[in-house]
């Protein structure tokens, strides 16, 4: 996002023959990469296309908060939890619990 150096308004992008930024308030124009201090993005070369593998085991990311809830399948005491609302605002919702050990998911209706 660029701002006009003359009046301070936000510049908009205009594509005629090339990219130009124009101020809608005072009409000031500027061409990027020439008059601005912006470096052009260079394309990646073929040597950087390899991805490093950090480990051979699957990485488990906990994206939900954990609570103390005993799993009926494996007996683990920790579960991830999240709430989903159904219908309009606050009419009904359900809380889900997913065991952090075996992955069993249960639901409690509210």
C-alpha cells in the first residue's frame, strides 16, 4: 500500500501500458520500480525447489485447546476440544472432544 507524497491519500493501482500508482485526490502519479525504492521479485531457480524433511515420523500439531476428559476407548485423560454452533446466533451448539492418544472423537450437545 502506497500513500501520496503530496497529499497523504492512499494511492490506487492503474494499469495502462504499465503499472502506475495514482492518487485519486490530487492526481499525483508514480511508476513503481523506477521512482520508488521497490526491488523487483526474482523468480526462484531450480536449485531451491528441494524441501528438507525434518523427521521420518508424522508431525502432530495440536490446534485446539486441551482439557481433562477420559477417553472411553483407550482411557487417556487428555482431549482436544472445540465448539460448533448450528442455526442462527446461539440457538444450539455442540462441543466436540478428540482424544490426543487414539483420535476418538465424541460430541456433547448443549
